[in-house]
């Protein structure tokens, strides 16, 4: 009795002091009573680039994004082995990021806790740690992470006692816009030749899936890749062909536009050239992956499956998450990346300013949304109506109106101040100092989700 009580207290204390990111990201994975049909593995590029909730809403694909920052292939292999103790997928999608890396868990301690902390101690987890580490101290901190988190009691906050949970089934949106770095295209012939630790564990992962009749789809997520990363991607394609599995090398597609869809792009002394997509890029990559899975694999559409009806509530929470990101975003350029969303319509008032026609970053973002900058009215504001239900883009002058799938939109200028109405109801009076004002409509709910005004310097109000 005393032993059991002591163990219980230590377990509770450990959960309290550990960092909560891992458990928050994987909470829905462990709470799901039914199987996931698709699992995504990879690093931050995959976590930023795949939205399981969009896959659910658009295709009925039940999936989870197990990717985490800095994940390398040896760890992805063992993360999958641990995940298979809890679910039986039909398809595993694994990214070839860091294929050339020779690192193990000892060299990636800070990153790897994000993947392993959430998994309870088990035979598989013990095998993982023993295989991935050589340092006895490092083994202990993964088998019982109280050994590294015990002194966090000094910094505990309300979030430690009442942690929130990830509403994105492991994915996420990180908001930003970056200019791409430029690298030469080395073609398809050059490739990583060594059987690095990354290659060895990717082969083990593929073979483990094939033994279990699990299909494997390999990806190399999009970003302006350097020569070494292109060689990795080419080797990944060769490995897929060798094993008879599919591969999507996004470096060889035009799915994303690097002028609008990049969160960041940089060279790192440890990881080499790196980069991630922003929400606009994530939406594009997710749609491409969704179509590919639908067309190439026998993955069921679960939207009418009674066992998964709770996913509709999860999707509503996810939609609120996207709206909260819009409400919190202070930068106009970043806000545009959140407007790239086929499930959100928008009435966008653009001031009669030259910034939309100068061919720069603002102009690129408008084109990304399907807006033709040459159709904006110079010298007076233009209301651009992005009707994502009806699939139309309309340009409304002051005093004009437009019929849409979500109602009659009127654009008025009482006393020279732009005002947007939907079905006769005032939705937004645009601040006179604003470069842009937006009324965002949730297509599913049928009402206004949020409104915002921005100057070039930032959000107003």
C-alpha cells in the first residue's frame, strides 16, 4: 500500500513539473478510442506543413501528426514503434528531412523530449531509449524525466496545473512571411550515397511497416533547399523506388509559392539549410497530400462513421483556433497568410493606395488570395469579396453591392468612411487610417467570424 501510494505521488509530481508541450501535442492521440488510419512522421517541416483537421473536413481522413521539432529518422522510427502500441494505421507518411544526419538521441536531447515525454513507460519505450542512447544519464532522463524537470517547481504557472490541449491533432500554424534564399538546382542525378544513420533507420521503418501490411508514403517537404538537402531528397526518391513505395518530393513540385508561403528560410551550422511553410503553405501542402492519399490509397472516408462523430466537435474547436490566430495577429502581411483558407470567405476593403500595385510582397500576397491588383480602384477604396462558397472574386466600388453565397454585401462610404454591410447589417466600419479592413465569414457556420483593421504599421485597435 505504501509503495503504491509513493509511486502514485511520484507519478503525479513528475507530471506536474515536466514541460507540457509533448503531452499537449499528443493528448488527442492517446484519448482517441478508435484507430487512426494515417500517421504523419517528420520534423517541424511536417508539423507546420500538414493539418490533420483539414484532412478530416475535406476528405474524412482520420490522421494524426506525430512530427515534432528537430525529429531525426532514428527517433521517428522508434516514435512509430511506440505509436503502434496504441493504434493500427493503414498508411504511414514519413518525411525524409535530415536523411543525411548521423545523430542519435544523445545529440538531440532538447528536441527529443517533445516526442517521447508523452509516451508512458513501456517495453517499447525502454527498447527505444536503450537503442538510441549510449549515455546512462541520458537514458535515465527519458525513462523517468523527473530527473531533469524536478527543479521546475520554481517556474510553475497556472498552465502547469491546468494545461490546455492541442486542437490540431498534432499539427500547427506558425504565422509569418519570409523571403526565400536562392540555391542552384542540382537536378535528379546527384544524391546522398552513404548509408547514414538516417538511411538505416528509414529502411528499418519501411520494413517494419511492410511486415505489418502498412503502406508507406515518403515526402520531402517544400522549402528552398540547398544542394545537400536536394541530394537527400533525391536519395529518398530512390529509396521509395527500391522498396516499391510512393514518394512526393515537394522540391520538384510547384505546390507552394516561396514568395508567399514561407514562414522562414535560413542556414544553420548544425542542421544546414532549413525552412518551413506558413499557414498558406500548409493549406496547399495539406490539400495536395489529401488528394494524393484519396487517389492512391484505400483510406476510408470516416465522416459518416458513427465511431468518429466526435471529430466534428474537434473540427469546430480547430476552426475557433484559426479564428483566434486571426484575432491575435498584429501584422497585415502575416494576416494575409491566414486568409488563404477555402473554408473562410472574406470581404476585404483595400485602401486606394499604391502599395497594392508596386509588385512587392503585398502585391504577391493579394495574388496568392486570388486577387488581381490591376482591378483595384486607384484613388478610392475597393471592396474585394472572396466568396469561397461560390468560388468567385468580386471587386465592389464605393456605393456598390454584390450578391454572394453568404448574403448581399454592400459597400458604403458615409461621410467618406468605408462601411461593410452583409444583409443590411453593419459588420465593419473601416478605420480611416487603415490600409485594409477585413470581415471574415465562417462558411460552415454561415456568420461573421471576426473583423480586423490594419495600417501598414500593424493592427488598429
